[in-house]
């Protein structure tokens, strides 16, 4: 489909999804979230796409937050539904996806923007990036997974400080806290994201998906992550990619995985 708020481009097996609302600092309105759901779902279903890089249009912002004007008319029931729909349709869809997704954070990643980045499997940032969850300044809390994923990434104490103060942090701080894994110059951001993703895409696709499921299981209520690992490990033995990987290892050659 044709998107109004996203730019979709393909570079080999990498698909770029660019939030394209530069005049609004790429804020996530209802329509953009709906388009993100469609774009991510299509990427997961497209055999030509091995992984995704999400970024924002222009140099100023990855995503500078949600579109607050859409919140004004909501009551408690509407707010809860807004949050639940966002979780199900976008943020959890990304986090639990079968293909690796990297957030390339350029500029501001605030509120829903930081939550979008945290839903991705890997985050890298330009050195001018600023990140934060300022929702308490509006009488709100993060509603798209921010209270949970930030604590998982940086620890409970730092998550509480960031959310309760609503302060922004620098890219250097984010690297120190473990919120991002690399900080680079703005002109090197996308190249670094591609470097990481291209390396990942040389690995077995079914094993990548199994690894994502297993790691996520550690944070799922009522799920024994170790048992998930056992099950996923076992399933790998039934794949053609496993046989190819072992054969390539024994024959001292590069494996050619097909996702089978």
C-alpha cells in the first residue's frame, strides 16, 4: 500500500521504515501508528526482507513523541484503549517479531518515540540524540511499554529516575546506561545500522527468530524462559538450516542459509 506518513525503501534484504513527518518532528499520531502496524506486518511476511531499520526523517528527530493533540478528548477508558491498541498493534508486534529490527535514533527520541526505539531489538544513536520519557509533565505516564522496557534495559533505579524527573539524557548517557549499544556521528548512523544488520543477516533466519523468542521469554509473565529455550533449541535441530550450518562448519565453508 501507499503510505502517507512513512517512507519504505529496500536495500538488499534490509528494509528501511522512515517516519516521514519531519515538520511535526515525526510525532506518532493515530494514522502513523496504523501505518507502522501495516508496514511491520508486511515486512515480517515478505520473504525478500531479512530485517528492518526504523529511523526518522530529517536530522532533528527520530520521533519526538506522540501527537498530544489526539489525547485531549480521551477519558480513562479511552486512554486505556489507546495504550492497549498501541501495545498490540505496534510496540509488541515489533518486540516479538520474527525478524531483527534496529532503531537508528537521530535527534530527539521522546515519549512514544523512545518507546518505539525500545521495542526494537537493537538501538544505535547519533551523538546529538536526546532521549527521555517526559509524560509525567503532562499528568501521564508512559503508555506504550516505557515503564517496562526502560527498567529492563537500564535497571529499575535509573528507569525510576528518568521517568519521575522527566529529564532528557544524552546519547553518551544512553550508551553508559545500556539503553543504546553504539553512538556514532550523525552521518555514520545509517551505515552503522546497516553494518550490524548485514552481519545478523548472514546468520540462520529461523535461529534468529528462535533467539528473539527465547530472550523475550525471560520477561514474559508466567513463562519459564529456560523451558522456552529448551523448546526452541530442539526445534532448530529439525531445520534444514541447522543441517547446512553443521555441514558448512565441517567442510570449513560459509553456510548458505535459506530460512528452512
